[in-house]
């Protein structure tokens, strides 16, 4: 497990991280989400030892990590760092050897990953000749070459086409299945539902949520979605009902008890058609939007 405890960081008189604490459990895909400037990239740089924290600690399996780079971590920064005029395979082999892999192992591993991303035929091409999406794929391969024990990826899905998103998702799931803690940030909230096991939400340098995805969903399981045959405005006057959102015949509500839910259902039926009356299962994107309000 990767753990952060009370991480603080300031730039001048501006506090960027304010006692940030969260965990990335082993074998989980942990989504790290927040608006631009919320502190995601700064947090990841501190995890990687690329930036010193002003307080707090980073631990792996209970052991505090020193303030240094992490050779067994795989990292993909937001600002890509490959060489545009160098052939793809040549620079991947160079990077792999920096991690201690043999030349033969580097070549085999790089070709395996390039093939998985559909880039085997471009292995000898210069990076700058590839599309931006394919350059992104190569950057991901560079992070995975040395079979890291922890993965920290800053916006790994940015610029990828749907097929590459599927390939990336499959690779991340494979790593998680091997017990690797995987932390990744993304602005593509629609990916969260299908991919993450654990969600961390940060806003203005503070952690607002840190929990398994299903736990976050369960906390809103008392909500119901209604789609009636006529305007649902009357729900606002019903006792034991909190109207969260209402638009014409559609409403999202919270009931004080299961009994209230059944009573209101009966009222709705007597008033006319009921097209939908169902427990609301929020997406993680919905949960994110609610948490940051």
C-alpha cells in the first residue's frame, strides 16, 4: 500500500497542499481527481521524490520513503519527457537500461508493450513523426518498461483514441491484478465508473474524499429517481422527502425512510402514470460533482 500522511507544500506564501492524506491500496486502480490547480501534479511529484514536501511523509507498505527518486516506481508526468528526434525503440531501450534492464530484456519488453498499443510497426520511427496520441502511448510504455512495483500516472488517457484507451485500461487492470498500487489522475470522468476501485478527490489542496468506489456509491443508495407522467413539483410539499433535483416530470429525491418511499410511490400512482421509480446509482462523476460543491 502507498500512503500519504499530512503532506504539506507551499510555493511562497501560497499553500498548495494542506495536510493531504490518502492511501492507494495494493491491487487497486485509484482515481485521483480534481480541478486544474487542485494539487494533483504537485502531490504526484512529491510521491515520486521529485519535489520535497514541507511536512508529512510518504510510505510504501508501512516504510517511510526517503526524499529521493523511486527507481521501482513507474511514473508518467503531465509534461511528457521523451526525445522527439530519437527513434522510439532506441530511446525506450536507453530508458530501460537506466532502470537496470539488460539490452536484450529492454528490447523484448519494449516491443511487447509497443505491440500491445498497436505501435510495433513504428518502433524504428522518430517520435516526432508519430501523432500526439501515439506519442502518448510511447510515453506510457516508457513508464511500464521496468515492471514497476507502484504506478503513478498523470493524465495517462489524455489524447488517446478509444482503442488506445481500451489498451491502457487493460494494462492498468493487469498491473492491479498483480498487486501493484496504481494511482492515476484524469479529467475524463466518464472513465472512472468503468475503471477505478478507489477514488480520491482533491480540491484547493485538501482531500475531500478517499474511499472505495462502491462505498461512495452506497452512501447515496437512499436516493431515488422518479419519472412521472406529469409535473413532479408536488414532491416539494411532501413530508419526509428531500428534493435534490427536479425538472418537469423527472426528479431525484431522498426519502427519510423506506416507508416514506412506499407512501410517496402510492401517491404518485394515484396522481397518474409512473414511468420510473428506482434506486439511484450515481456515477463517480456525479459523486465528484456533488463532493466539490
